[in-house]
C-alpha cells in the first residue's frame, strides 16, 4: 500500500487530500498539521472586526476528511527527500512514497510587538486591542491616538482590514457614547499603488472607495523603524513620524521554511518544475505559498494553492497508475475583494463590477469554498444576520 504524506493543512493541502481520497482507495494518507482546525484565512479581517464568529471561519479536519486519512498534530521540522522521511517536532518519523509540501507562508518580518493577521489568534488580538482602545477613549478627555489605526501594507488583506476596522470603530464608538470624536485609519504602502499586481481598474475602484470613506492612503512609504506605538517611514525622501495605539502589519509574505537539505530553494521557496515536482525529485511536490515554479512565478493567492493542490494530487494518481505527470497551467478565474460591508469590487471573465453585487458575489464564492453543508449554512446564516445588524455587545472568543 502506497503512503502519501501531505505537509500543511491550508488550502493546497486539503484540496490535494480531497482529490486523493476521491480517486484512490488502497492508500495511506497522512497529514502533518499542528492545528486541529482548518482556518479560512481570507476571512480573518471579518473576525478581527467582529463580523464573524471563530466557528464560522474554522472547520475541524476530522470533519473535512473521511476514510484513510491520519492527522499528525505535529509541525514538520525536517524532510529528507533522499530517505523519503518526514520528521515531526513530536518525535514522529514517517516514511512515504509520495509527498506534497504545502506549508504556506507567514508575514515577512513584522517588527516586535506589532500585530499581524495570519492566524485566528492574530485576528482575536486585533479585535481585543481595538475594543480596549475604544473603551479607554470613552473614559478620558484626551483620547490621543487611541482611535487611530495604522495598517502597514496595501495588499488585499490591508485594504479589506482597513475598511472593516473603520466601520468597527464607528459602530463601537456609538455604543460607548463617543460622539465628538472620529476614528482615523491610515494605510502605509511601500509601492506607488495599493493592490500591487491586481487589475488596474480594481485598484482605481478600491482607491476611490477608501478615500470616499475617509481612509488615508500614503504610497511610497518605506518603514524604517517601529518603536512601540510609533512608526518612522520615509515618504518622498522625507522621514515622517506616524503614531497610533493600534498598528497592524500586513506587508509582504515569506514561506514557512522547513529543513530540507536535498531541495533546491529560492528565497526560502521550493523551486519546482512545470509539473510542480521539486527540481530533481520524482515523487516530491511543493505547492502554493511554499513553492515557486521555475521561470514562472505566480501570485500568493488561495485560488493558486487550490488549483495546485488538485493538480499535484492528480499527478500522484497518474504516477501510481504508471503515467507521466502533466504540466500545471494556472487558470486565473478573476479577482474579488470586499471594501467594507455591502460593498466590493471584482473582475470575473474580463468583466468588472462593484458595489453590493460584487460584495454579494464575493461572499457567495467564499461560502461555496467551505467544506461541509453545516459550515456553509453557518457562514451563510451569520452573513445574512449581519446584513441587517451588527453585534451590539463585546464578544469574548478564544481559539
């Protein structure tokens, strides 16, 4: 019986396993993932802004997978491609016939003490910090920078988080009877425009919407240092000082590295060929944010990881049946982004659209990506409720 090891339970990993489960019967599938719940990371900004509950964006792996899948609740610390073994931080050493490395990415070098948004705990920390600042502002005459939010990074995460945080602050401030102050949200973007690499029309729509809502966007802002609640950034050759009691870092990603001396790497990414196999390896695949295709880099998007997860699984199935792996071809199905509640922007099959329709379509697509009827129903129900009202009381959640 063949053993297939999948390292990482993100989008690429779970879609690979689902495909393997569906097509193969007499195999052993082992998932190395230290968490027991899958997290739908594109919706973390809505957890941070108290739109969604934690259970609405997480799903237990044991409920996603059915037969012949074993999860090792360990982080992989070493992969030996020559000996075909995986080493977990709990002492487990597992041999394999095929391996899919889908270890994902993390925020690139956030300064110490600055919040980020890559995990559920990050989202909950952002929410707790915002609620604490608002409650503190209600008790003092001079609010200082308690009602200011600075987001470093103008990518999709930064843009979606900025609009949700502004709406969250305004709503909570009304509940705390803060009537004579306005919240401030600022995006610091190192490049010349937000949403780098995204369709220019979407960039324009997002820029106009953010400015209309009063969110300040400072481009060509290169952060030099961060000290507690103070950021020094160079803007147009001049060092400027930005202060806030709530700084969130969403700028850049880097792969979650794992020791693998036998693999060719580029800036921490596994270098793979057109079939998604690690260069020089016949039975080892690397996908999503953990890899870069030789001479053909792709964006760090969930739809890339999903497609590569399915493709790597299909290639393993082909190899098991004595066939040659096929080359991967990315099918760009468009781009969708929420810009606050009930407003979004999108480009699907070359058609651009914005407003409530784009937001509703964005929401519907995400619901469809969830595993299981119960998860889809829970998310759809919570979104429907939020169409009419936000939660009026502070919520206590943990993960």
